[in-house]
C-alpha cells in the first residue's frame, strides 16, 4: 500500500480523482497505483487479489491475480426485479463469484479485472444503481429494517433513508467523469463539499434505520442509528443512537467494539439536520492523526457523550427530546412468508453468507433470475411494487408479492432449492459470516467458506445436548475488523491466523450487548471442546426461554473466565 | 591467445606449429587467406593469375548448411587446397565475376525462401546486375524439407541461374532432405574429388591437423557430443486459465566449458515419450526388445524408436514408404502431386502413430528403422545472459500438447517431442544439450545503440537475455520491447521481471498486445490486437528510433515475422516519406547492415 497517509492522499486527490484514469489505462499491471488504491474506495471499489494462488503466481513470475470488488449503494437493500436481472447479467458477464449480499444490504461483485472495471461500472449505472461512496471515509450504504409488518410506515422510513443517502453523497463529480465519461464542468477537481469538506471524514460512517421490535440491522452497531417510533401505524419520530461500531485490532486495547448510546428523540422532519450535525461534528472532532482511533465511537469516548450531544444540538439548532421507550426482541430475520398490513406478502429466504451463485450444487442465481422474471410482470402501485430486499443478515426478502403469485413463487423456490428456510435449524438460519478468503486482503482466516462446515460441526454439539431447535446467534469474521458484526454474536469466531480464531461469547440475541473474549487463538477442535461443556450446562440449567448468551452472563461464565475486552455497558430496557 | 594456442602441445607439435605458421606467412604473401569465417569486404581482389582457390559460400538459417560447408572447408584444407569459407552475406558480390571455383551450400526455408543471410546474394545472382560467368566452375548443395512443395527451391534456383549465366556445372546439384547426411556425405565426397582434380593441391606443408579453433568455445561438447546438463528448474509460467502451457527452464552448464551469447540457441536432443513408442510398437505388432541392426548399429527396437528416430513429425518420404506397405488407394491419392494441399494438411495434423492407425500396414523392425527419419535435436533460443546467470542456460518453451480431433481419449494425446521431453523432465535430471551459435542475432556491438525487440509468445526468450546482458554491461542504449500473447492475466510471460526492469530503468518502453482480451468491450468489432498493431500505433516513434540508429529484432512465429515485416514497411513508407518498394529496400539494407535480425520458427 501507499507510503502516504490516507489524509495526505485525500488532500492531494483533486476530490477523489487521483491518477485513476492513468492507472486504469496502464496495461503493464492489473493493479492501480498505490494512492489510487485508496481513492477507488470512494468510488465503491476495492482492489483485491486471489489469495489462494498468491504463491503460485509468484513462482510463475506473474504478479498477484488482481481483481476488483465493486459494492453497490442500495439504501435499505432495495432493488426492483428489473434491476435484479441487470445485476445478475453483470455478475455473469464481468464478475467471478456470483452476487454477494453484504451485511449492509448491498451487493458485491468480486473478480472484476481492471480492464473491464469501467465497463462494469457503466453497466451498473445503466441499471440505475450507483456505487458511489460504498466504501471509503464517507457515509456508507444506509441500512433499513428489511421486513416490515407496518407497511405504510416502513415505506416512509425507507423513503427517508434513501433521501438521506442521496443527501450525504459526496459532491465531487469525479465518479461521473471517470466512469461515465461525463464532461468536466467548471470547478472540476475543486468541488465544494459542504458536508464533508476537502478531506472527507476521518473514517467510514454507518447509518441505520431500525423498526422495533426487530433489530435486524443491529442499530447499536451503527455510528448513527434512527430507531423508529411507530404508534398505530403512524411514524411519530425516531430515537437517535450514536457511537456504535464494530472493529478492533487484535491485542490492541486502544481499539474495541462499542454499542451506540441513545441520546434522545426527534421528529421525522429533523432527520437530515441531526445527521448533518453528527457527521460534521465527527468531521471536525474525529482523530485524523491516529487513524485507528478515528471512528465516531472513539471521538465520543475521548470527548465525552454529554459534550458530544451538546455540540450536535448546537449545530442542529435544536435540542433532542427525551427518548421514548424502545424494545427489540431479536436481531435476526424472520423467515418464510409474512403479511404486511396492506395485505401484500413478503417471503424471506435464507441465503447462506449471502452468496448467490450457481456453484457447488447450488442453483440460486438461476432460481432468483426466474423469480425476478415472474415478478417483472406483476403490476403494483408505487408503494407496493414487488421488490427484492437484501437484509442486514445477508438474506433476501421477496417483497410485495400479491397473494395470487404466492404459489408460483413457492414452486420456483422449491425447484431451485431456495427453501432452506423451511428445514434449517435456527442457528443455521441466523449465522452470518463476512467474505474473507480468497478475495479480502485483510482476512486472517476463513469465514464465508468455513461457515457451512462449522455450522455442521456445531449442530452435532447441539444435537448431543438436545438444543437443535434453540436459536443461538453465531457469527464468523475473518479478522477483527468485524464486518459480520461478530461482537454482537452469542457465539463468535474472530479470525486470528489460518484455521485459528478468538472465541467470543455472551452477547444477547437483540444486538444490545457485546460479547467478551473467552479463548484466544484456538482451532476448531479446541473451539468445539470449549463449547461442549457450556452447552451441556445451558441445557441443564437454563430457565424457561432463556437464551444462551444471557445464560452465560447469568451463570458467570463470561465474567468469571477472562478479562472483558469491550468497554460498553449493557443497555437497560426502558419501561 | 598464443598461450591458449600452445597450451598442451608437445615438442613435436610445437615444431610442426612453427612450420605451419611459416606456411601461413607465405600464403599471406600471395594474398590468400586460409580457413577463416570473416567478412572480406575490404579484401583486395584476387590476382587474375593467382593460383586457383576454392570459395565455399553458405546460406544457413539454423546452422545446418553452415556445418556442411565447414566440413567441406576442413576437408579441402586438409587435402592441401587453398580455401576460403564465407557466409552469404559476407561474400563480396563484385568478386563473383573473378570467381573460378565456387561451391554454394544453401538451405531453403518454408515456402521457398532463402535464409535471411543469403537474401542479398540470391537477389544479386538472380537479378539483372549478375555478370556473365563463362569462367566459373560451380556446384550447389541445397538443404530442405521434402514435406514442403518448394523443396530445395533456392538451391535449384541458384543452380539453374548460374548455368544461365554461362558457368559450368562442376558437379550435379545435391538436394538434401531432413536426413541431411544421406545426400550430403556422398555429395561432399564428390565435391572434394572434383576440387582436388581442378585445383592443384599445394605442396603439403605438414600433415595439417586442425588446431583447437580459436574463436569457438574451448568446450569439447557439441551437437554430436552433447553435454549432459542438469535441469535446475522446470517452472510453468503461464497462469491458470491459460490455454497454453509455457515453461521456464534453467539448466546447469557447470563443468561444461560451454559459453553462449544472447541470441544463441540451446540444442536439445529429446527422447520420445515412452507411451508413444509403446503405441507405435502395438500398432505394428512389433517386439520392442528385439535387436534391430541398422547402419552398423544394433539396438533394441524400442531404443531405436525412443532415442534415434522421429516419431512426432511426419515427412513425405515416410508417408510414401508407408503407402507401399499399406497399399491403400486413399493414401496413394494423397501423395499425388495435384493433392499438395490435402497432403500438407495431413502432415500438419497427424503424427506417425496416426498414420499407422489410419492406414494399417505391415512393417518389419528393420524396415521401420531404415524408413523413419533420424531424430533431430530441437533448438530453443536462450533466454538468459551468462553475465547475469553464470553457468546456467535458461529457456522459454511452449509445451506442445494436444488431442487429435480435439477429443480427449486414452489414445488421442499427442506431444511435441522436445517440448514434452523438457516438460516431463524433473529437476535433477540430466538432459543432452549443446550450444548452437547464431551470429546473426546479436546485440549491437555499440552498447549506446537503442534496440527494438519484437517478441510475442515464447519469442520473448532471447530478449530476456538481451535485457539481462545490457543491464550487466551497463549499456547506455535504450531497450524497447513489444510483447503479445492471448490473455494479460495468464500469459504475460515474465511479467514480474519486466515490471522490475521498467522500474529500474533497464527496460525503457514496453508495449503489449493481448489478443483475446477486451473482446467483450464495446468496439470489439475491431478484432484481436497483435504486436504489429501496436507497432503501427507507435509508428512515428519506432521510425525515429530507427533513423537514430536503433537495431530491430524479431523473434517468434514465421507468420508473425511476416506481419511485422509488413508493418515495418508501412511505418517506413508512411513516416519516412518513401514508396513501398523503397521502404522494402530500406529494410533489406538494414538487414544487410546487421541492424534488422530475425529468429523466426
């Protein structure tokens, strides 16, 4: 990577242009120039290489097998059937590993080579989707609760989320010049960025909109969370939470995951003002010297929550009201068919690790293509047109299906074996994993590719203790960055080295309590050996309806064994 | 030099040496130079009444014709005759009218083309400026490959033309096929006899025993006595997903005394794949263990087929022979003169085993050994400079492996003999090799000259050596490489090394053409991009470099060489304001000056 600091790269980049055009045109390498590798993130792409064959390539006197990951900006994870078909075609033509649904309700394409990067970006844009600001030190994809039971209010929330995502886009025209060949207007290279300023944010920024009682987006893992307050189907406003964030470095106590703090309540019309106030405060106060301490969570811990809140209110021009009661029951998805209050149906399908492809016996890509074609023909008004919605748990909701189409959809789901949700154990249904190998450059261990095998081994343990039907929240991350929100897992594996993980235990099932380090740097056999007695105790000692994570806390397993790494305190459930 | 010369000579030899040197001195007084392969462009014209001497001129692409010519020269000189031996491009054409005894040994390439070093001489003799030659006695030995329709065309052309110009055909022309010695040996004997009759031998100064050659290596290893080189590295360098299997080989020359220059080739004596030998024996129901005697040598048939005979390449003589064994009408028809195209296709698409299976016939072991061509070594352009790699020889070779009919089955796998021999060799194994010099493909002596290298695919091999050498000697001249292949991701041979060379300023320009990339892009109706397209794109600068004295090198497939040549003509015509004809002449002139060299195969 570059010898320049990220701040210096942003500074000299002419608003995120750098030397991208030259880098893209250089045929001698499939990589970008060092600084451009940082800048392309703001355009929604990461440079990667196939780590499985790194050594083989070197011996063949070839450079690493470079390729690019592209991530879409899709607020709330919503695409139309027509868009789905275009994305499918793009994945089939230009990418290598199907479509990947992320933990932030976005699509990722992997394996796009540099020479075809522009064509792929153009194709995505032709589907009326962009990739702007999907990565980089800016506001990322805005997540929204995926499966509404309150249809009209959900539509309002989604609309606000989409509007906020647009509002927070960088002003630079770099994206349009580089990928879409749009002409350079006056001021090109020096566009005014009223929200971000010339060097954008100190680090990534994540916003989420939750609709209680379901916390499928893990709102307390977001930098800024809006928790809808809906009464009798009407959106009254939002409880605002700040300072959540996954992400840590192994063995570095200066870095840690954090749960967001609820700081008050706002009316719907105040969303933009509060978002701008929080973001500009972070822009100005965030640590630009020590990058590992740059996230909002550290800014709040450094300055103090009250001080931070006061500044936000000052910039917004109003005070937040007292927070309203809130309650979450679960942070997983609800699978199968559910009906909204408008009569339309929503089918949540289980897609393990969000990977949609026709490989290894799976024909999910073909199956969803067929479903999309069916839905293309279904008429609907603006509120309830059929949609595909990605969930923050890497699953897929086929939304707004009229009653008359249910049978047809079901038949396709069965035919293409998309119906795992019917038979999988709760643990298998809810487990999530980040991409990790072979494409992620930061991965220390396998995650996505390991998930099915670990689940199988873990289910054997569950069977042994009669716990097969108990939902236990399991998450695997290839590294401590925490893209699969591992610190909120009742059981989490955080990769440390090939085949070795830190075992974290004891979060709750609502996304309101972090877990703690239980064992460090152990392999699968040791992980299973550590879990076995705990599951035995759980089976024998649990109270009625008690979840595994809660049990571990009550039984003193967590506090008794190891030092607590996380600094956040559990949130009280307000009356 | 004197020390090397006299090293190891005993008293008798030293006395002999003084006599020999005296003889050389008296020859020099008469203005005649003895056995040296040097250009004589400044040599004075021979006196009209100087004693007769034999001029032997050779035109050679891969070294065979040169070797034959050298044999004759040695033999003639040993017989006490005055001899001069010249490469065709070193022969001063203005001396032709004064020539009295001329032997030409010349090969024919591909579709009836002369070797590169003989283009000028052939054009001169065939052209309008050729003088009448009533006083010339000449003899022509042609080398060629009867699998091509224009077999030995150049030899024939010269033989007939010289007769047209009034010269006397001294001995009948010889046309040697791939089994060179079969024709060449008796022809050389006849030529020597004729030469001894016509040119009174000088009083022998001594029994002339050839001294150790001064300019060649001090190594005893050569084509017919190969060195067993240890294989150090057998590394595939085409990435996964490539349609080709390209290998990088490193062999040890330690202890051999062998030296090579960038541009030289390594000759490899292959052994046929054992499975192929088995298949041939099975097809003919022959016992591989039975000893077969041929030409005074008795070996098990399996060993003949494995080590001494060509099994992977068909030739017309063998097909014709097999036709008599198979008695098959269809095969006979294919051999008919008017079926040349179909026959060429048969040769290209089939190996010996395919012919034996398609047209069954009976052969005895003796017949088979007699009819199959002797196994020939294959030459690979060396991909290294000894100034960088020391006692190692590096190669870049495509492993030729395919299925006949394109369908894989137990019986359908076919290989290139030497490339498969190399590809299946394991590190530590010893392989029989020799150095084949290629003086026509050399870096400029002046290291401040720029060089332009065009080497797609495995043609890039010598240029790896060129850049290594120029780096080692600290050359000032700039290096420009044009490389092409199918896919950038998997076929960019030595990518890391070129990237490093660019970074260090050891390679100054690199232009790339990956013919199967970008075909999904909009505008791909333009079709595949090859190195000649890149050349044309860079035409102005290429032309400027050449005007500035740059040397141009092309290495790789024959067809590519033709396309590149055509592109160069366009460039010189377009940017040099010349007509196409003049541009062609300009290129020929560059070639004659040694500034345009080709190593195509």
